[in-house]
């Protein structure tokens, strides 16, 4: 297990289809309530996604905290963001899309992570999403990239989602109230709900697997981000 130092963030990527052994370990890590929830999923893909994401989270938390996986306790803040009851200072966040799950950990900084599978959308849905979720400035930047428009769409989308998850306002602050820039390929938060004092937040875009794109949001206190492929 790599050492997670202060002012450092770890990002893990897991492909659901890469290891049957890891799936078995994840299933064994779930508690009774989580196992009951597994039975409610109609589709096998959704069940597998839940087992891998929640099991991996508990296994990694147990390793970071140096405690048995059965002792890992999770809670939720008032706004719904999960936290470690064993060490509330250890921040974490996760996201999954398609067959890939990513999760981030940091001992001393709020963070959020989002992952999306890059796939074409019906034109009507695509246009509606752009109109409802992006500012005029962002729309112009997405639409001007004719040959790589879909990638820019998902890049902006993951930046917004990662930030909203980091601050725990996913249901209170809508994506169109957050404005980003990708000038010269550098992700930057310009304003949030009209406030331009957002320079404390940093963003790193990453590609964990072909046809996927993700963004990690964290505060400027983090000086190093390490990426690890679990499976």
C-alpha cells in the first residue's frame, strides 16, 4: 500500500471486468446492510458496480487506517457527503461510469472526483444538456471545438461535478452556477454562484482508461497527486 503523506492525494482506478478475485474480496468486505441492498439491483451490471465501488472503498480505507475492513465505519455529513467515522480528517470521494470506478483520498484537504465515459448522446439530449448546465462562455468554448467537441463537453462536465462534490453542494448549487475555463488546456474555476474568489481550488483532468475522462478537484494545500491502477 503506498504511503499517503500530508499535502498528498491518491487517485485509484478500478476496472470492474479485470479481476474476478478482486470482486470476491469486495463482496466479502460489504456489511449486512450493503449485501441486502445488492439484492435490490435489477441488472447485474449495476450490482457489480455497487459491489466493486463500495467494497473497494472499504478495503482501501481499511488499508489507509490500518484497521480490519470489518471495523471501517462510514457516515454522512448533513449535506450527504460521506466521511470516515474512524478518521474524519481523511477525505475521500468516488465516482463510477461504464465499467470503471475511481476514488480519491487525501489526509488534509477537501476533494471531489468525477468520471464519465465518453459516449455520443442523442442530439436533442446533448443540446438540452449544454443549454441547461453550461454558462455562455463555456458553451462557446465547447461548440468551437468542432472535431473534439464531445471530449470538451465531458471535460467541462466532470470539472463541475468534481467541484460540486468537493464542496458537498451537489443538490443545492446547479452546474450552470459554476463557471470554468480550459484556456490553454488548464482547468480553472472562474466563479461559483457569482463569487470569483475561487483561487484556492485546483483541478486535474485525467484519463484512467481509453474513452473515459475524469477530473479531481482539491484545494491548493495539496502539493502532489499520485495515480494508481488497482485493476
